C-alpha cells in the first residue's frame, strides 16, 4: 500500500499524544494567580521583597563592583603609604648647610692685658669694670634719680628726700658690697647693717653708712 502526499500530511497534522492536563491546569493557575496578585504585590525597587527575575545584568555588575572595591582599597593603601612617607620625611633630620656664616679665628689665643704676673685680683677686675664704665653708671644713676624725684610726689618722711648725687668712689664701694653680699647671704637687705648679734658684721657699715 502506497501513501500519497495527502495521507502523509494528515498523519503529520494529528497529535501523537494528548496534552498533559495537570501541567496545563497548573500553568493556567499560575497565570490567574499572577493576574489576581498583581494589584497586591509591588514589583518595584521600593518593595523590600523585590527580586528581579532576570539576574543577568546583576551578574555582570558584580565583577564591576568588586573591581571598584578593590580599586578603593588600593587607593586607601596608597594614601596611607604616602602619609607614612610624609611623616617619615618630616621626622628625618638633615644637616643644614649653605647659609651659615663661618667665623675664622686667625689670631693667637691669649689674654690681651698688660698686667704683671703677680697682679692682684682687683687689677683683673678693673680691666673689665674700668673707669669709663664706672663714670657711665654714675651719670645714669644720678639722672634717673633726679627724674624720679621731679616726676613723683614724695612724702615728708621719704628717704629719697635725703638723696644726693653720687660720685665714682661711692659707686665703686656699692659694687664691692654687691660682690661681698654673695659671700654672706642674709634674708633681707637691712640685715647687712643690723646690730643684731645674729647678723652683725663690720663690713657693710664700715664701707657704706
């Protein structure tokens, strides 16, 4: 028996098996459920339960996010390393050269004083505190005292009313008392002229009354 083209076409058009009723019903139920719940479920980004079905784009973004995180981490390491290097540079001591002025001592180191070998200590003192310095101290002391008395009202009992101009001899005695005072230390200035047996001495009162 031979089959012509019409019989072959009829065989192809007939389904080989019936469709699965359960799968068809489940598919219909899912469609109905999707239609019925579309009004209740917020399928947007604002929904905390939103899970997109197509994750292909997210999968592509994950490597990019990881790359950004790695770049940020690398940048933070670079910044920390640079800050450490800056701190190390600030704490590093270097030898500064170039602007210091060099003073060259080209003379023979010695005392430039024409004093005999058996000179007394007071002779060495007079080399540094010579007559010119004493005269300058006398002049400035008298000038300051005169200005102070004229610019300030003094009471009748003020000791400054007994002031008189000093001379080089009195200034020399005063400097001598200052030097001696460092050898004999008393609590108060007046104790150096005190008649108390604890402080009595024959130096201050005999040099300057």
